[in-house]
């Protein structure tokens, strides 16, 4: 098995700690190491550095090189973001040129896994099924009626791996409303879609040829230039021509190839907002459910997340359900229950011409 780590994205949901020049995947968000490095270290039992490919934005290449000095991890830089289908297609083409024929596990760089041994075992089992020409996705066993995730519904039909609990996918479901999410978690047939896929390079490219023929045609043009001085120019031309499309929508929902889901209860979180990070760090709360980081003084306050990343002292009195993030460049104060709306703040900052703060 080889590993492809998808490390693109601007990480705006963790502004102001996350900036365009140094997004979430390069920060110590959920542990003592940057999330990209945590992801690489997590898969060490399955793949050495030379068997790992990181796909990231060109603007973050220098940051990745600084994070991974003298390591043999392959770095592949996209000149612009075009969602996950081009990213996965590019990685499959690149892997083919490297003569990687084994299944690839496509993993986001910025997820948290509480039980890594369970996660790695799931990847190994998924790779066995993927070696037969299927596309396998991990279905995260849901623990609450999340409305911010897509869902996967399984059938009762097994992949022919006795006892391995790998099921055919019945359908992929967009983010539901709360009543529907509550219905889903009462059934054993529904899972969260974590955006984790396992398939061989050949299977990925066969699926793209069938489902996204225009994208596949452009991908084929890249092959001859990979490893040559013309690659950067050819890659830029490729990204100028192709549309932005997700792998879920472009391939997984359309392909005629076998698609399976492997249920996985590994303590997964996409760490998708400040509120989810607050929940993830529950063991660090004080007696009043405050999560305090840096120089912070609180009085008569509860259920707050206060992250002080500046040299200043932050003092609070009488606050409830607040998020305060203080950095040397910017200060964010908002309702902790509304952190999913942080994009509104980003849009307003852009509107007033303060993009340098993003």
C-alpha cells in the first residue's frame, strides 16, 4: 500500500490562527505536532516516507519542505485548487509514473484519529478489497446526528471477503437536516463520509475515464512531462483548463465500478471548526468547562474557548459560550456555538480590503 495525503485548502475555518500562507494542516491544532506531520507519522506502520505522496498547494510547498527536511516524502504541488477530483487524478497519474501499482489510500491531512491502530487495520482491510479493482471508502460509525457531514448508506451485500464487513455502497447522501440525521444514526446502515478512499492508480484512472472523460483526457497529457523540466508549465496549463469538481460527486456517485464501504470506529474527527476542537479537547477543560490556552485569566466565566497566541494577557469576566482567539495580527471574538459561520467574517474582511489579514 502507498499513501496519498491531500494537504490542500486554505483552512479559513480556523482563522485567525490559520492563515492562507500557513493553513490548518501546518499548525499544531489537535496535538503537539502540525497536522500534516501527525498524518505522516500515523501511517508509518503501513508506509515509509518513500511510499508517501503529499499533494498540496504550490504556495505551501516551502512550508512543507521546511516541515519535512531531509525526508523522502514525495511532494506534488498544485498551482491552484480545483477540489478533490483533479487532486486524486493527478496523484494517480503521478503514482503510475512512479510504477506504484498497489492500492493508494487517499487521506486528508487535517483529520484527528483517536484510535490509530483501528484506523490502520481498516486501511489494510480496505486495501485488500481495493486490490480486486474496487474503490473502497471508510465509513465512520456516527456517534451523534451531525448535519455538517455527508453520509454513506450501505447495502446488506458483502464484498467477497468472509467476515471482513466490507459492504457495497447503496448511495452517498449530502449533508442532511437534523431530523434526517437523527434518523440515520438510529440505523446501522449509515456512516459519516470522511473523504477517505482506497483504490489502485489504475482503478482511479479507469473510473475517471468513464465518469470524467474531459478531465481524464487532460490528465493523460501530463504523463510525458512528469519528471521533466516541462512539468511545471504543463501542470499550470492543466489546471487552467479543468473545472473544480469533487471526487465524491464526479466519480463515487457515478462510477459503474464496484464501490464498497468499510465501517470504521476509530475515533475520527475532521476538526472542522473551533467548536469541534473545543469538544475534542474536553479533557483539558477547567471546572467550569473553559478551555484556556496561553496567558488567560477568567472570572465567573463558563463554557468558553480562549486561545491566546499572542504575548498579551487576556482577561475575561462574566463570559459564557464565547470563542476568543488572540494572535499577533488579529483578534477574533464570537459565539462558540456559531463557529460554523466564520466564513461570514472572512467575507466581510475581504469586502473591506483587509485580505492581508487572512
